């Protein structure tokens, strides 16, 4: 996520942390580094100058808080000002409402409609979708395909967008949240603006959300302003934040319009929609991790799998007992939390960066292979892995369509993991681990 900007800003913070002393010369050098990083990430120049001047002024004039070193003081100011640029963010209320989604062609609008519907569904509300894009070929089919996957009704079909929206609102009025997809264009043409205003008038939406691709660049500002002038944007969802997008154009457009970022699309799956929190987002960007986000993801998976089952497995591990069955459940949990690279982003300090430097795809594939092998085992073998000898190894490999060496690799991985888990059964080691998590 915004790797280039993140790397540059992390380098700047490292320069402050390693400096023998903080003086005006270092602060000016740091400010120049921040300017360069933001401009390279497509943040517009006036906004870059505004932020950097504020950082320089505060760093030179403000005194550190009691108990805070000069280095910590400057790092806090950099964090504060970047956080202000991102805004506070806002979460959509969990109530009966109509939401209108707008944006240019190819921004991920239709996919985001499905993700948002899934988000409300997980919160216990009944969402429904309206296919208001009547221009793009197969737009209705795409939305219907997404809706069917998550078991959400969709209304569409026809050539008059305003008529489709009116009829859809009537047909779906018993649902809690109605999400209206609208047409995009390659640029802000007059007919798009006119149609959008007509749909806005017909739908009378509670929320008007702008969907913006993180790679939009410098043209993001004028685009966001035009949409805002037309219907009054109440929030922004940034898409494709999992790629190599610079992201600064979209972030600066958000800062210019004053519309808060609501959510971030961080992957291709329907569950890949994260609520935006500027402090946590910035912490991940600067390599400080997001342990809270990681815990929330783990808690969500634990609820899905059954809290009692999850806690029992955790108690088994902490007590020093660790079977293949426990390992399988842990792998299932990690798999449910998303890709390893996304999890790595949430880890504090250098841990996430080191993990990201490794071959994530290869590791992910290996875990998938291990789970396939364990699916080929009997309950007794999962509970008592020491029983797995040559004849069993051959049977398990055949059942999974893999080689005996793969089974041996799994058993080696299990034995290594078991030794590590045994270390956790020591109370002193548990306390040490908690301290590391707390202060990392």
C-alpha cells in the first residue's frame, strides 16, 4: 500500500531518530525530504508546501511536551500534520438509508457496491442494489453476479437510468440499505453530470459517495471538485490501495474537497473493505504497524469459526499441547484474515518490512498445500501426528495429489512449530511475548 511514499517517509523518520542532535539545519533537510516524497506520490504541490511549512514552523517554534525528547517531538509533529492531511475519516451509520455511488469509468465502482453491501450485511442490516449504469455493456450482469455471490437482491435492466432507479427504490423499499450504482465515463462529460443530477433528484440519497482509484494522480483534484459541485459528496472510498499506486493524488483530492474518507478497498475479494482511520492508516504507512487492526481481523474470524472453538485452540497452544488439528485451525484463521502481505503491513517495526521482503506468494502457496495434506488425514492422525509413518505418508500424499516429500515437509514444519509453542507454555516466556507486543 503506497509503498514508495511509505518507504520515503520511513527513511525520513529514521534520519530524525538517528541524528546526533536536532537543529534548524536538520529540520530543513527533513522538510525537503518530506516535500520530495509527497510530490513523487502525486500529492499536489500547493498542499505539499502548506504541510511542509506547517511542519517546519512547529518543529522550530514549539517546545517538546514534558518527558519528550527533541527527536520524539519532531516525529510527533510530522505524524500530526500528515494525519491532518488525511482527515479524521467517518463511518457510515447503521440505519435505513439510500446510498448513491459515483465516479469515473474504471474506478472500481460496481465492485465497491458489492463490497459495501457485504459490509452492511455483516453488520446485521439487509442491503439491496440498483444497477443505475445503463450505458456500459454488461454492467447489470456484473452487479448481478456480485449480488448473487453475497445473496443480495439487485434491480436493473432497461435503458433509462432515472426510470430504473425510481422503480428500483419502489421495488426494494422493504430493505434497510439501498445502494445505487451509477454510470461512469472516461472523463467528466456534460451528459454524465446531467444524468447524475437527475438520478440524485430521483433517489434523494442520504449519502453521495465518490469512488476514487488510488492511482488517479494529479487530475484527482478537479474530478473530485466537479462531483462535489454537482451533488455534494458526503464521503470517499479509495479503491485499489493494495497495488503499487502512488495514492497521493487521491489523498490530496480528499483533503481539498473536505469530504472524509469512509473506507479503503484493499483487495479483490468482497470482504476487502476496511474502515478508514487516519492514525492507523498512517501508522501502517510509516512502518509502525496496526496491531489493533490485526486483532480486529482475528476477532472477526474467531466469531465466524466459533469463539469457544477458537479459545479452546488458543488454550491448547499456550498450555504446550499442540496437534496438527490446532495448527490447521490457526492456518484457517490466518487464511481468513487475507493475504500474508496485508497481514505483514499490520505488524509493527521492522517485522512487517522483513516479511514483505520474503516471497509471500510462495509462503501462501505452501500453507495452502499443507492444508490440503491435512484434509487427507484421519482424525486420529491429526490428533496424534507421531503415528504418521511411511505407509500413512504415502496414503496421505496420494489423497492430496501430492508427493511423500510434501508430507515430510509438513511434519517437519509441525515439529518446529510445536517446539516454538512449547516455549510459550513457559509463563516467563508468555510475559515476555506480551511485553514485546505492547512496546513494539
